[in-house]
C-alpha cells in the first residue's frame, strides 16, 4: 500500500490538498462540517452538485488547495459512499505530495465512525493503486500520505490499521491478476503463493503434476494436457490457536485460458490472463488472516494450470475422472474452470470443513445476467449464502443470490459419463453452479461467480482499471470481520 492513511486531530498546517465533504441538497450543495472556507454559493455557481465522487478544486488558504468532495444526500452517507468519495479525492490530488480530509464530518448519526474511518482509508488506498511494472512512464500516484481529520482519532486507529491490511491484500490480488500470463505460469503463481505464505506464517504445500496424478486430480490434469506448462495445486493453511471452525476456500487458477480446442475468438482471449482471479483472491485473502487475527481455521486450494490447444489437449467428447470418482464428458473445452474446481472442491470436502466457499471467473452468462459489477452468488445452504451476501454488502462488493433449480440438473446428464461439463443454451451460470454442487456433498457451500467484477474497464470508485481483486474484501469481512463467520462448529444450515 503506497498511500499511508494516518489520523490527525486537526488539519496539518503544511498540507497541500484538503478534501472537504459536500452534500447534495435540495437547494444546492451543502458544505459539511467546518468547511474551511468553501463557499456553497461559489460551488453552486460553478455547477458543483455534490454527487457521490464528484470533485472540484478551489483556491484555499495559503498554498493549500481545497477540494470539494461530493458525498450525495447527507442522510444517505454510508461506508461505500465514503470509499468512493475518498477514492475521488485521491485521484484529484494524484500529483500532489500530501493531503488531508475532513470526510468524517459527513458521517450521519447512527453510522459507526470506526466503520466510516475504515472505509475512507480503504477507498483512498485502493484508488492509489496502479500496476506499473511494464510502463516506461508509469505516472504512479505521488500522494504519499492522507491525514484523516478526526477529534476521536485514538478510537479509530484499529479500523484504519485493519483497512491498511485489507488494502495490501487486495493490491496483492490485483498484482497477480494484472501480471501477463507469459510471466505468471502456474509454477510462478505457486512460487509467489509460497513466498507470501512464508512471509505471513501460513502453511503451504505445492502439489506438482506427479502429485496431481497420484491424487487422481483428473479434472486439473485434463485441462492441463494442451499446455507445455505443467499444472500444480496450491494448498495454503491458516490454523490459529483455539479455532473451533474450519472454512475451505477454493479459487480457480487458470493462468491463461485460450479456450482449448474449443478456442476463443481473438477478442475473447485478450483479457484471459485474468482467469485466475478466483485463485488470486484466495491467496490474497489468506495472506491477511494472520494480521487480522481471524478466529477460524482456513484451508485454501488453488488448482492452477493453463488451458491451451496443444496436440495433447483434451478433445470434445473425452471423459475425465475427477478426484471424487465422478466421470465428466467434456463437450466444450472452454468450460474448463468447473473441471479444475471439481478437484479442488473434492479435496476441500476431505478437510471436513464447516463450510466451503469457491470463487471463479466462471461464466460469461453471469455477466449477461448481472452486468460487470455484481457477482453471482449460489449455494446449497441458505444460512451460508446469507452470510456471504451480507459480508459482500459490508465490504462494498455487491453479490446477488441466484437459484440452483433442480429441474435444470438434467441438462448435465451425459450419454457416456456421470456428467457433461455444459448444460443447454440458457441459464449457463446456473448449470455451472449445479455442476459444482455435485462435488461438495452435504457440506454447506457457496459459490461466487466473479466473471464480471474481476476486471474493471475504467477507474471507478475504489477500483482501478484492470484486475480488481474481487472477492478479497468479501472473504476478509466474512472470516475476520464483525460479525464474521458465525456458523456453529460442524453445524448444517437449511437446504436451499
């Protein structure tokens, strides 16, 4: 996290930029708090409305530039509004060295100030991110520090520190997702995961191709056949003292997806380095668990491979045998994510967890259904699905529950195997979820299809163009937030 967010009892005297919250009122913009010289009349004359994330720079006292930061209607200010507003301020101060903000003056009665402070720190930190490794003229954010002005700052330090940890984790995921596939092979992804695990104190095991064969990971091996790069399976373990619950995470780790022999179009392949976004989210979220002192044991699985159309590639009509013995007729090699997840989910079940959560850029159908900003959420357990959705909402990563209609299961019936890997023409996101459900048994399970929100086509709020780190904040809110994961040990919820 390049941008450091600190707390200050008052505006620092030497600050270059001061961001002041301005609400959208019925009769024009309304400056909130002290205002520090911002004139509502001047803002109105310059057609500043106070919409969420709107900014306008004005001359301030001395050498300080005042930036009006829109927060929308004052009564509607919530954590995600503050994330977006803080992100907008950072972009407005991009080429300056220091900034401060009184955004906490916008916090309405009833909104927890610690949550508000954390949201400001999170939005500012995430907005300052840029992936610049391959740019000769990177133009990174010059803003080194943001002072968050609060007279009760001593009570907010924990929330700001927590947000710093979350931002670091999201930026790790973004770095992994944005890395070109030519330099992030499955083996390199495993090496980076191992480095992270050693740094933060996670257990790590990397299962190579021979190990995958010994474990009968037929889905992973089948997808990997067409690539010269060998596959691997990454297993990370966080095991805090006294933990009474275990959650298994499974992330799709396709480091490049050509579609295999069912090859994608040239345009469809352009962003397929991001097809390991689910795996990146699992690695990144687990990297933050020790610092956040999450109270649950977490085991993460990332089956990693390329999907390429080589001479040994799996052919449409081939049958693969997955870890749990289920046979799958592969009719479309571009529906490969569910094949590697099948093995990951089967291994997760063997951990006897209280819940399993998987994340995957699984289907274009989910983008058609929900657009590019909302994840699809499915599962076999109402209580778990509700917990994941609530965590996603608190984290500012919207997820919408989708059904798993039992009537659609017959679309996966195969003439020659237990399952086929595609359903019919319609409801592709749902039949993909039904496929995954075959591999979790009776364990409470939730599936996040992050195909849409895993990548942003432009800077938007706390998101920077490119890989977004989708799912990291949701997982950390669920596993290490308040109220967090609350299922009784080894309990079973209601069936959906």
